[in-house]
């Protein structure tokens, strides 16, 4: 079960990143071009919102069954002095929750705006910041946290 969840969570990151990039780039371009907010624009932000929350649910499930995290939680003082254990026990989950919260704020705030410009601006800013935090917190292979591209 753990391996299947981990594989799904790892693959879904690419779908989430694609949805976020599409939503942010589209919103930024339309914000700067003062374009109308269309149903397609709404779908871009909706898909980013949905995939981020699916990732959150999978990530939380993994957090509570991951052997790495379980060891770190039992041996918290030692985990805090280890870059690898601290990353999995604290840093990754905290940054991802913050990133997803910002994506949620962007979606909700854009829906409350009365102007098209305001809707694009909220999506571009909030989801853009969320995207940056998520990109910085993914355990990319070059960061040395033991995960591959998938």
C-alpha cells in the first residue's frame, strides 16, 4: 500500500505542476492584457485547486504510514539534527500545506472578485506564490533526499 501511494503521489506532482503553471501563466497574461475572465480560466484554477487537494490527501496518508517519518517522529531530537529526517518529518509537509493553503486562498479570493481583472490578479498572485513554495519543497533528485523523478 505504501509503495502504491508513494508512486501515485510522485506521479501526480507532474499533473499538479502542469495545472498550476497553466493557471498562473494564463492568469498573469490575462491580468496584464486586461482580458475577460472566461469559463476556461475558471477551469484552470479549479483543476489546480482540485489536484493540489488530492495531493494533500495522498501526502497526509503517506506522512502517517511512511517509515522515514515514523522513525523521525519517534526520535525527534535526533531527527532535528539530521537534514534528511528533518526534511521528511517537518519541512516537506509544512511547506506543502502552506503552498496548498495559498492555492486555496487564490481560488476563493478570485471567486469573490467582481471584476475580471481582479479575478486574474488573485489567481496569478496567490497561486503563483503557492507554486513557488511547492517547487522549492519537492524532493527533486538533485536535492539528495533519496527520491527519483518518479
